[in-house]
């Protein structure tokens, strides 16, 4: 099975693309279309998810890539950032950033299944991570212990710092005009700070800064979302094994049974103790 995510008008474009195949009757109200195409059963859902019974053929893959290229609003490279763990009491705060150098790379990333990590199971995240991790990327992680030292109701400034460290590490690898795309957090002050610092990092190089909600619709951000989630869950698994506690399933009440010396190494204490 393979899954990709379509946005808005792409759904109709995609259905037209596969309409040369054998049309099948939908099996539930959430399906927009169901086709057999080149020996592949393809189901298009109203959410924009497309499920293939197997990875698309070379011919169909090329058609999908060309469709994605045709709707890509950016001409040059893009750097996308996203974070995981900012609202969870368990585990680190992780920011991922991904550089995609062209329309072709962005289209290929989408073909590989790049989408908002919240739409994928952990096993699906692992599969997509294996396919997109070859793209130039950067990860910055703030462990619970360090988060507890730095946090003083200043989450936004901590996140600005992590996002900027990721962006700065990828900027030297960008060429020509570049768009930096960030999933919006904080208020206008945070956005203004990000824009100012990004322009300083890029210097004389042309850079456009896009800060918007649900920015995971852009492939560089969705790739960053998946990479950050993969690293977050890898931390959870590693520390679950070392502590003998399933940190991925532990409840707040369960964790409060432990002493603070232990908790500060695995939990964000202010979040854990929040009423």
C-alpha cells in the first residue's frame, strides 16, 4: 500500500489523470473515486488522501510528479520547518527543517508520501522517513532536562531559537532565490523576529519568508514535520527502553508517581504539573 496527499483542486486533476483506468464503485461515503489503473487499485478520499494498492508504476509516477510540479507556486528552492512536542508533557521539543532545491524535488517528495505527520501512523512515518531522509535536512532537539532549565513561560522565544538554528544550518546549501516556509506559531512579534533573523542569515541572497497556519501543505514543511516526528518518537523509544517505562503511553497521573529528579529528564515539568 502507498499513500499520497492532494490539496484542493489537485483532487480533480488527479481523478482526470487516472480516469483512463477502470472505474469501480465506491465502497463508502468518504470515497470520491475508485479506479483500477495499470494493475493498481487507487482510492481517492474526500480528505485528499489517495491510497494505492502498490507504489505507482513508473509511467503513473511521472504523471503525478508533473502534476505536482504544475501547481507548485515556488520557482526556486524552499526550506521548510516544523516542530513536534511543543504541547506534550512527555519528551523533547524537536524542530526539523528540510531543503528542497526545485519543483522536481518537491514533487518527488510528495510522491514519496510527504504530508503532515499528524495524518500518518507511526509505521507510516517510519516508511516515509526512509524515503525522504535523503533530502538535505537539519534537526534541533531540546531535551526535557534542557527545556526545564530554559523554560520560563518563554516557549515562543525557545521555538524561534530552534527554528532559526535549523534554517541557518541549511541556508548555505541553498542557491538563488529561496523561500523559507514556517508553520506559524506565536504572535506577530515572533513572526517579525523570524523574518528579521532569516533575512540576516541570507544576507544579500534573495529570500522570501512565508509564515502561515497549516503550512504542512507545502512539501518542505511536511517533510520537516515527518523528520521531526520521527526523531521525537525515536527519543521516546530509546528512553522507554532505558527506563523500562512505556513513555509513549504513560499518563500524567502515572508519571506524577515518580520523583522530580527522574521526571525532569523525561518530562516538561511545567506541562506535566499543569492543572
